[in-house]
C-alpha cells in the first residue's frame, strides 16, 4: 500500500473541506496567506495550521452528520464513518452513509432482539403453563407496539409542526428583508433584482491585467499618481502604471507598464513567500509588502527592493503605515505586532499581548494603534508603553478585522461570532453591538465622511461584509441598520467606499463586483469576472476601481455616473 506524503495529505484535507462547502474565516485567512497551497505547488502546510484545519473540519463533519443528536450519539454515529470516506465524500454523502448505517445497525439490533425473544418463548413453552405465559407475553408485546406507534405518530405530528414553524419563520425573514429594502429604498426594486436595476459593465470597458501565475489576494492604489499594486500567491507583488485614459480593449493594445517585485531569489526549492498584504506610504513613494515567510519588504515605486525586515516568526497577515510615515506596523501569526522605525528600519517595539495569531492591525494616530486576534481579544497599544492602554473583550470568536473611524474616536471590529461591534476608549463595553448578520463577518470599512473628513456634511457610516452574502450599512450616531444590501449570492470578501463617500464597491466569491448607491441602497453598476474577488479598491480621484481575482488577474474599470 502506498504512503501518503504530507503534501498529498494536506491537499486531500483542503480539497475535502473545500468541496464540502465549509467556509470559515480561519480557512479564508489561511487561504489568503497561502496555507491552502500545500499540495498545490509543493509547499507543505505548517503542522499547527494543518491540525487546526483537520480539527475544525472534523467538528464540522460531526455537526453536519449528526445535527440532532447528543454528544454520546455524535461519537457513536461519527464512528460509523471510515477515514477514507471522510476525505473522499462530501457532507451530504456522509449524512446518507451515517443514516444508512444507523438503519443497518438498528436492523441488526432488532434481529438480535427477535432471536432473544424466540429463545425466551421457547423456554416459556418448555415450562409448565408456558402457553399461558406466551399469550401474556404476546399481549404485552402488542401493547408495546401500540404505544410505540402512538409515540411515533405524535413525534411525526410534532416534526410536521416544527417544519411548518420553520417555514413560517423563513417566510417572515424574507418578508422582513423585502420590507426593509423596499421602505429604505423608497419602495424601489429589491437589491436582488440585479439584472433589472443595475447597468452591466461590458468586458470591452475593462482592462484586464495579466501576469500573475496564482491567485491575487491584495490590491491598492498609490495615494499619488496612477500606480496600482497587487500581491499574489505566486510569491510576487506587481506595480502597474495605469494610463489616465479610459479603460478597456483600447488600452490592451498598449499594455500598462509593470514592475515585478519578486519575493524569492531562485526559481526552485523556494519556501512559499506568498504576498498576503500590502500598503503604500502616504507620499506614495514606498510600498510595503507582508509575506507568508514572515518578512516585511519595502520597495520603491520603481520596484526596487529597499529593505527586508526580519523579526516575525510566522506569516504576516496585516501591515499599515502611520499617517506621518515614520512608523510601519505589522501583525503576524506569531501572535505579535511590531512597530518598525522607518528611519533606521529597525524594530522600534514588539508587542506580545495576544495568546493566538494576530489577524489585523490599524493605527489610531501616529503613536497609538489596535490589534485583534483569534484569541477573541482586541488591544489598544501605544509606542513606549509596556502594557495595552485598553483591552476590549466581548467577541465570542476570533476577531477578523478592526478599523478606526476617520477621526480615531471609534474602533469597529467584526468576528466569526456573526457580530460587528463599535468601541470607545471612554468605556470598556462596546458602544454598539450589531447582530443582524447570520454568518461570519469577514471585513468592515468606515465611510470617509463626517466631521473631520473631506465630506463633513455626510453622516458617518460603517459597512460590514459577511459570509451570509450580504453587506450591511450602519449609521453609528444612533447605532441603527441603514441598509441590508443583498445582491451577492456568495460570501462577500471586500468592500470599499468611494473617496466622496457616495458609492460603495463590493467583491464576492460569486465573481461579481457591484457598485452601490449609498444614498439609495441599490446597485447602480455590476461587473461579472471569471473568478472569486478577494479585494476591491478605488483610486484617489474615485474615477477608477480595481479588483483582484482568484483566476490570477487584476481588473481595472472606469467609474462615471
């Protein structure tokens, strides 16, 4: 019998979980960091990550295959599955296997009971008065059967009542969503009517940037000029020069200039260095990239490697420049966050407060920032302080993203516990707890509006994007749901407000990019690509939108109303 290599085992686990439809933010983050690639391009999954994936996968299988049983039943039923079946079968097939084998097990037990019953009857008949004993026993059996039948009938009736109640609740939820959408959009068409309410963006009006050889996880426009950076699982980042003219097939005749930023020295036997995150400094002169190898790299706008920052001992999932540009902040799977001095490129301070991987970091001002983790905690830290200046606890599962509002007054967070929360430095408990989503919330974004912004006369909003395929817009003065945007059909991975705050772009695994009117809560334009969308972003003028796809491409399109 052949021996499975670790790479093959990793790939089998990944493929099983993927085909089972299991979507969990931990997998998504791992996916974006290149964790999923063990077995695809020869890079093994780290043991800790593989254990987490297997553990969560098995828990999911147990849940799906035994969703109405107690713990003891779960263990017995799960034992009916063979290891090979777990790898090769999807959840529905596993459910059928469990159901079939439970029936077979029950049938076997009934046959055993019949055998024992026959033996008892024969023994009764051999005894004096055995005939009368058997008649009494048969009568008792008949009473038991009648009782079982009546109990089954009652259970069946109860199940029918439950099913009717579930249908009623489902109908109420649908009516509620429709009512909210109609009333909030002034009685207009519901967001689901994408084909009739949105203008389709033609492929001829889109510039497709090709060159990456793997999924493109991140993209960001330079705050100055017309440069677009992209980061991919092919261990490169790229800086594209996008002409000022209209996008589309005409531009393809003279392809945009590109600098390839290689995160490896050789071509073979290289450890995975997938680019997981990137960020421009405020002047647009330097690009920072975070990689799966735990290194942060600094590049010029011309693609020259200026510095490699060694300190983290695990993949970097997030990095941000402060506004002043004198510090760079990075967060890693090694549970720490590091502030780098951009004058010396040395570690200014390493913050080791979390007990699990750091998933996101965000500056509050030039010296203070927040971090979040899979340990469910959020910490606010300050350069020079040895302990957090604030600790926010309240999420019941890993915190996927955090964002300070434009003035640094409020901190928003989102989690696998299906909630988004807003925090203030003035209190320990969250100011608002938004619970309208029905699955994990992957990311959040503040609108560039409100006092202290370039759009002071517009209200401040928070957008949350979830695996429940919706985006929700919250007004944060009173903490109310403003709109529930339900035009996508699969998990929404990215949202971005236009610079004037009037529009919202969203990208989903359903391969669609939607552009929404914030004022009306409806889709204005939509573009269907050829792969899942991991990130969307606007240029500084709000005239172009970029989106990066799982089919190795970056698409750029014009935005005009």
